[in-house]
C-alpha cells in the first residue's frame, strides 16, 4: 500500500511512525513533511492547503489511502476532493469539519442540542460587541469565529483586555476574515482535559485522555503557544467523568452532526473543562490535537491504519481500540523566544534510539545536507513509563540528549498532574 499523510508537524510525524508499524504499507509520502521526518517518509514539496496539487499527486502516484491531518485542508475540503477521485481518506469532509472551522457553528450546535458548554453571545460587528462588554461578567473569553492557527482565543482578565481583543479581531483584522464574527463567552474554571476520539459517524471510541501545557513558561506563565508539552492519561479524567462525557457530550455531538446532515468520520477532539457543574466543552477540533497526538498514539496498542479505515468505512467497533496500561510524557523543545521572535537554522543533534522513547519533529529543514531548526516548536520528546512519574523523568532525560543552539523547554511538564495524583 502507498499512503499520503498531509501536513508537516510533530502530529504528522507521530501519525507516520504509528502507521509504519503496519507491514502492508510499502511507502508513506509526507506532504510537505519536514526534514526531521525524512527517515520515516518520503517528503513531497506540496503545501497542506494546495488541494489541487495534493489530488494530482495522489492520482499520479496511485495512492491507496490518505490521512489529512491539519485543520486547514480539512476545512477547505481536501477529503472531499480526494474521495471524488477515488482516494479513500481518514478525516472529516468539509461539511463536518465546520465543527472546528466555525466557533459560531459549534457553539450554536451545542446550544441547540443541549450539550454542556459555556454561555455565550455572537457578534458580527465591533460596536455591538464593545457595548456588550461594558456590562459582561469579567473575566471573559473572546474567540475569533474561524481558524487562527490556535491563536484566535483571548482570556480577558479585565474589561480593558476584552476591549483590546475585540478591536484586534474585528477592527484590526489580526486574524483576517476569521475575526469577522466573534464569540464572547463565559469564563469557565476547573482542570482542562483533552480527549481525542475515533468515530465512524455513529460509534465513538475515545483514546486515552491527555493534558496539554499551553503557556510558554514554567508555572503556566507567559504567552499562549501551540503547546509546550503533554502527559497522558489525565488524572482529572476519572471513570465517572468519562461516563458522563460519553452520555452528555460525545454521543450527543456525533448524533447532532448526523441530524444536521454533517456526519463526522475521523478523529473528533473534545477540549473539556471539568467544572463544579460537571464537564463542559471548551472547543471541538476536527482532527488529532498537537502535541496531544505525541502522547496518545504511542499508548495505542492496535493497528492505526485498520482503525482509520474502519472510521472511514463506517464499521468501527469499541474492541478495535486497545490502550497500553502505561503513562506517557512529551516535552516540547522550542526555539528560544517562541511564540515571539526567534532565530532558526541551528543544526539539531539527535540521540540514538532508546526503547519506549521517541522524537517527533515539528519544525526542521535541510541546510547543506544537515537537519537544522526551522520553526518555533522544533520537536517533541516522548517517553512511556509504568507510572506518570517514570514517563516524565525519562522524557526529560532523553531530551537532555537532544541539542541545538537556542533550545528552550519548560521544566515542569506534568507537575500539575503529579500533584493531582497525590
């Protein structure tokens, strides 16, 4: 079998490494991939949003299966275009991907079908939003409607910050057309949980829960990033919480999408807050999360390709998904200065492969035949351990063996989770 994986980050590297465990796969192409994954896939210089070029490559190279991983090509209809020329895909079609592509759509969906989430208001003009914020409860959360590279959400702790966020999105257009409409919603409190789930449009099978660390600096300080590390499982996601989520959130969401004529097949990501009133949805993603994938997939004990095909073909069953009785930790190594200004082009030195450890490269390029840094988040170092404490210790020890100039990492990934376990 020949497969393409659309995308070029750490998430895609983790997907490719997991797919490689299936010996029936002869070749995996990464479109565009990055220099750090060149040993695991053949890199093809086609951007993830260049749908026409992706389709042409797939037909010219007789591709048997495609995995469309990032949000942008999913929302743009990459799955629809590939399926139209006979290439079976893992990932939702354009109609279903709107669950992430529009915050307004997803909030209205939850309201219509009684799925627990924060109370909210939608605005299509700045004047109305600014008038509302004069008396709205503070803190509040302001979200751009469309995709914004994970940066379209502002938690405003003061009224002034809320005003600035509204003006930035709606008047200054810092997120382009994604900020033409905004959601202003209630600020929820409690531990956050990420749950990535396989679904064929009817059956929902969650993978192991995880906890992301979004802030750039230790103690959850500094700017929001794409994620500085993850652990799994998340200690706040108990069996009781999982049962409530399945009954009140997971199945109702999939059923709601079916009722709307937008059947969702693929990986549906639930970003949850465990509030005093029970679990509530913060956000949906229409794909694997990053860097959650880098701890979730290593704990998967089944064949990923078989599961992906079952999601696409509508015959997913719960017993297909098997999860290791272990813990995982991913420590992200970034370029110093990220998510602000940073320098790239520094050679990366990788350690020898070790059991139960892996490196997933997110931002790297070739320079004079060498693999050098090429982004803010450079790579994620993942380790599996019998306990969470073991996994964290091993991930940091292995990351010590990776080197590049200007490297930065948080030193407290998993600290909150360990405290929760005690």
